[in-house]
C-alpha cells in the first residue's frame, strides 16, 4: 500500500521512500499514529519495508 506525506502511519516500523520510478530514495522509522513527513520530491511516496 502507498502512503503520502501528511497521512498517518498505520503501524510502527520502517517505511521506504520511493520515487515515481519505484526506486528507493530514503527511509524513515515511524511509530503507529505518527504523520508521514514531507518527501524530497512531489511524486515520492512511502511503502512498508
């Protein structure tokens, strides 16, 4: 499932930041209920991983 900046993390864990080509550009660790932070590009999104 894809998550966007500003959405709430459904569970605690690592999330990869992927660009529109699906390449990993970063990762973050979030706790359940945390808000996904802004990404470095407008087309980037988060996935569990």
